[in-house]
């Protein structure tokens, strides 16, 4: 894959199965990082995740973009506009909820292209800033985000009861 064969475009309803497959990779990866914190994938994860993201496409305050590598979905990014949040002590912002790149397409700039496209779209929707989070163990994602200008502002901690 060369950068010229990759197109970042809005997701379409008929991308749901591929989005679900990638979403299931996200769930499995996070569960592998910390099975007590993150939900476990199951037989219906891909179908359910795809259905969820397909439903999100109808929302005007949501961004779902895909990286299309000559007809194959190499990754996706999902984000949205959030208002003032007293619990997070944060003003209005764009939020990136998911950024997933198929392992076969990693290390080729796909994640960066998706991230930059999502930031641009969220800015068009009025976001004054963009926030995101990454699993503690996901150092590769953290390096990408830091290299794109994100800074650490919060640390989530979990305790089982």
C-alpha cells in the first residue's frame, strides 16, 4: 500500500461489516491489555459493533471516517462533539472515541491520516479542542497522539471492588 492508494472518506452504511471487524479488533486488543478493565470480545462483537457504528452515521455531531485502501478498509476513526462536561471539568470539545488500524496496514501512516482527518472534521463542527484517551499499555497509540500534538491531561485508575 502506498499513500496514494489510501483514501480517507466518510463511512457509509455498507461499511458496517468491515467497521465491525475492526471494532472487534479494538475490543480484543483492549481486553488483552487488561481483562479486568475492558470488556471481553464474544461471537457477536463484530456484528454488534458494526451495527452500533452504522447507527452513529445518522448523527450530525458524530464523525466516522474510514481509510479505504483500494476497496479494503484499513482502519477507521470515530469521534463526536461533546458539550460542557462538569464531571470531566472540561468545556466543549471534540472527542475521539476509537482509532483502529488493521494490523496488516500499520506503520504506513494510516492512523495519522485518520487522526488528522478526524481533527479537521471536528474543528469544522465547531470543536475548540480535541480530547482522546489511550490504554496505558498502548504505547504505540500514545506515541502517535503525542507526535500529533496531544498532551497528557488525565490518568484513569481502576480498582476492583
